[in-house]
């Protein structure tokens, strides 16, 4: 909920959230959205298939993790939002995903 509030403060409209991989994949296949944040661990399940699907669709995304540096070598160009994070960190990544330089 905190992340949703912070995203809305950054000018985003949150259109969907998912807590499980199958639910997230379903939304990602047919959803109409501009960017996404992927928690690398969705209730114990790695979220790599979701990242691949978003990449195939051309939807920019960032990883969110609280487990330290994740093995994201395949996705070296994808920003990582490390938990805990501040509203400034989140806003900077939103700006990057939107293609704007700098941050909030």
C-alpha cells in the first residue's frame, strides 16, 4: 500500500497489483499500462518469467527487492529499487522508466 501511495504522489495511476506470479502474468499478458515494478520474489516464486513477458511486450519495468543484490545480469539495463526505499528513489526510477533524465 505504501508503494501505491508513493507512486500516486509521483504522478502515476496504479491500475493493478498482483501478489502471485500466475496473477501477475495474466495481467501482464493483456493489461494496458505504461510501466511496471516487479518484486523479484512473489510469495517464494522468482519473477523472471514476468520480466521476460514485459520485455517481450516492450513495457519498461524495474525490479524491487529486499534481498540485496539480485542476480540480474540478464537484465543489466533494468533499474533495481532496493527495499527499504525512499519516495525520492522511487520517483527517480519512475522518471527513468518514463524516459526522463534526473529524478524528482
